[in-house]
C-alpha cells in the first residue's frame, strides 16, 4: 500500500488508482477530440461529483471548449437514489445548436442521466453526448447508456476522485471501495 497523506485512504480499498484514472480520462479526451474535430464543445459538469473529472478531462480535449455546471438533488439514502431527481442549479450558457457533452462521475441507476437528458434536449443542442467516468451496468433501472465511459465497475459503492459518501471522501486521489469503518 502506498504511503498516504490521507489517513482516510487506508480504510478504503483502492479500486482504480490515480494512474489508471489518468489514462482512462486521457482516452476519453482523445475520443472526444477525434469525434468533434474542427468543432467547438460545451462541457456541462454535474456538481459536485464530476468537478474533478471535468477539470482533468477538459485538459485532455484538444478543441475549442467551454464549461458550465448543473446541479441536481436526488432523493434517497446516502448510497441509493430513490428515482426522484430535482434541478437545483441550471446552466447559464445557451445550448441551442451547440455540441453539449454532459459530464458525470458515475452512471448508476440511470435516473439522473434520464432526467438531465430530457432537460438538456429541450434546449435543442446540435448534439448531446454523455461522458461518465464510471458505469455500473448491473444497477441500471432506466435503459440509458453513456457515449464515453472510463471504467465499468461491479456493484460496489465507491468514493474518491469526486465521488462521496455523505459528502466525504471526494478529495481522495484514487477511486476506492467505501468501507463502513471509514464512514465512522
Ligand atoms: P443514478 O441517478 O443512480 O445513475 O446515480 C447517479 C448519482 O448517484 C451519481 O452522480 C452519484 O452522485 C451517485 N452514486 C451512484 N453510485 C455511487 C457510488 O458508488 N459512489 C458514490 N456516489 C454514487
Ligand atoms: Mg453523491
């Protein structure tokens, strides 16, 4: 186990290292650069979980790009979405006729993406794509897929690199499997 300045890391088992994250993010950046060659894109990050992914991804996209952010609240427990999603902060950029890429930390049940996809499509973007750093396909309750995926993972609750448990652990540099011990 690497030496860590984060004592809370040691209780959470590392699932995806920072080096693996960096290469997954670089791969998505190259795909987006290729798919939108010669065009501009707007990255729309879903707060708060996607903020670290968006900041790294943006630097791997060799295009004329701008950012905006959106925030939602989903009801449920600390680990489960109950399927009801509410908008709490909208984008300020007009999206009509733009290439919009929604950037999320994780695609789980699909309720959040399903909600945001309808909301953003109503703004009439030229294209709407979805980049999710993580994907838990076995958890899906709505039939949605991401266009760009960093890593497909098993049904385990993960924290770090933006992902939280009750708002904690977002600053862990690696993606870790949450341990109940660390939550105390
Ligand atoms: P969905 O609406 O169920 O697809 O879930 C999307 C949101 O649930 C993500 O943006 C996360 O905030 C949260 N989420 C789902 N799985 C995890 C996890 O394993 N760790 C942390 N947050 C998660
Ligand atoms: Mg969360």
